[in-house]
C-alpha cells in the first residue's frame, strides 16, 4: 500500500542479491518478502508481503531506467510485470500491483541507501 514517507521501519526494505541479476526485497519491519500474490501474471495482480520462500514470485529484477532521474523499475521474475499502482494513482492507501512495464511514472522507484 502506498503511503506518505514517515521514515518508520514499515517503509524500509532490505534488498538482497540472490544471483542471476535478481533480488529478494524484504520489509525491515515485518521481515516478509515483496510477493506476487497467488502467482498471478495478469495486470492488476496484487503485490503483498509474505513469508520468504525462495520462489520466483518473490524475486525481482531492478532495472535502471537510464532517464537521468535516478529511478528504477522493479520487475517480478515470475510474472515479468512491473511494480506499479492501481490506475497510476498517487494518493495514500493505493494498492501496489503488477502491470505491463510501460515506463510510466507509477512504475518508477527511487532507492535510497539507509545506514
């Protein structure tokens, strides 16, 4: 779920390389993985937090957008879809979903290294 940045641990993610240019993305608070819910491959499929099981629906490629804004796109290895928001919405409470990669603003993420 999208929300305004507050700096709490619920908004921090541990990104760990798992090989083959892919990563697992684990929430720092819940210790659960960013997960393509129920192995769906359709546009609009929900992204949820789920216990990490080393399955492809929990593995992500981080693709540099190369457009000078420092953003990346998160591509789910199983579905080959990008993490984005329902209808490109920007308001708090919007569900994070999978959609066909299209370079839209709702598929651009900024990663900030935390110490």
